C-alpha cells in the first residue's frame, strides 16, 4: 500500500521531534520553571501569591545565576550553578524546577546520561505532581527520538525498575518506547505521549495485522488508535488558553494527522480528519510566527499524493510551496536536513519513493530538492 504506512515509525517520530520538538522541549522546561503551566502549581497553597520560580530567583542565588546562564546559552556554567542550587531548595516543587532546568542543560550539552538519570529521579519522586512525572517520562522518549542512531540512549533508559520491564529480550525498541509512553499516559495523559501512542498502534496495525481492519483484532487496533487520538485532542483543548503549555500543539496535531492518514488510506478513517489535523498543525505553526516549511508539510503532501494522486495536485503544490529554491529561509533547517538525508541515508529509504513521487508531480518541489543536493537523475521520468 503506497502511503505513509511504508515509513518506519522511528524515522517518522524522529523527523517530527527534530522538526518540531526541539523548541517545544525548551519551552516545556521554561513553562514549568516560570510557573506558567497552571496544572501543577495553581492549586498549591504554598505559592498562592508568587510562582515557585519567582521564589527561587529571589531566594536561591545559584538558581538565579544558572537560570540566567541557560537563557544566555551558557549551558556549561548553567549546569554547574543549577547543581549547586539543588542544595538550596526548600521543597519538592523547587527541586523539580531546578532538576528540569538541569535536564534541559544536559540535553543541550549532550550529557544524555545525566539527563536520563534526572528524568528518572523526577518520576521516582512521589512528592511530584503526576503531570511532572509524565513530562519526565515523555522527555525520556524525546531524547531517544532526537538521537535515533545513538543506541546507548536506549540501553540507558531501559535500565532499572520499572524501565527494564518495558524492553524484553524478544521485543523491539519500538515496542519498548510504546510501553514507556503507555506508562506515562497512565500517570497523566499528555498530548505528545498520547499521539506517539497513536503512531505506535498504527505500526502494529501495519506490521503485525497487515491492515486487516475487518478482523476483530484489526478493528480493536483501529479503535485503540482513534482513542489515543481523541485523548491527544482532549489535552490540546485543555491547554488551548495557555500559550506556553500549548507549545507542543503543532506536534500533537502532526502525529495525529500521520496516524489518521494511515487509517484513511486503509479505509478505516475519514480522510478529512487526517487533513484537518495536518492543517491544524500548519496553522498553529504559522500563528507562532515560525517558518512554514516543516516536516508536517511533507507528511501532508505524501498523504494527499497517496490518497488522491494527481487529482489533488493544486493542493499538493500549495502545501509544498514553502519548499522553494528561491526562498530557502521559509524552510525549517530540520526539514531541509531530512530531505537532504533522504537521498543517500539508508535509514530514510522508506521516504525515498514518496519524495520522488512528489517531485515528479510538483516541478517547484523538484527544483528545491535539486537546490539542496539532489540530482536530476534521481527522479527518473
């Protein structure tokens, strides 16, 4: 079946993380650190007149120094100052804020082992609110998807209780990360977690059940996918009025669009639902003033070509319009780097044919690909 189902799950998740989540992760950390994320803090009587971060900035000199270092991009000194700040915290909420800022510093420095250890500490601390623990679990998965070729990260994550139980000797990495997200969702249903689960279930429908949606097992899997999409949408709705807590919205919509696109081409979902999700992702990105050329556009175009072929060429042209050889700044670097890698990287082989098909029906997109290193001979005719 010639659609998004031919794309490996890990590649797709990694593509979206690289294209959308790098900024979202940073904002998630700062959302918690500045006290904007209302769910964990608004009900806390200890901080009814001052946010935890405001308290730390005024009373924890090491945190104030480290916080400023992170904002200025000095992650090494920021990490050192924040480590010292941990010795000055006075409650678990402050400890969480410092630790999550430390996770952010560790990721920027490539100190993934330290970041993973801190995330696990946050999860293990029963004094933390469930949403705090879920964010830490979500971030474990994101560290992996941002660094797909680093197998040491997977080994580090699935060490110790309960993580080792998620990855058996006979299971795949994909299944292990699905189990990790399911664990996070059982604690608090974050949008990213639920939409990644939807994508994982699509992988099972494709690889294990071969899209046999009319069987009992297939129908149950379709319902599981749709339930995860609904849960992700419910999270989006719950944070829609919070500009910081909703920072991951475009990513959630993109994941949902990819999952629904697979179902639609398999005849198990309304194609319009997939289109609406992709459009929402693109519109949310535009509303934030970010460059329009991102991974979601490519996924949306692949879906349109797979579902409708040349009958939707005008729409495909419009979706791919940001990918222009005459306006390279309209394209996000992660999306451009991905399209460069598709040409030669064996890990991206699943994307090769869909991208070539798009180029052969959209001359402007072909010109763009040639401008970033593709050759005219790559496209045949």
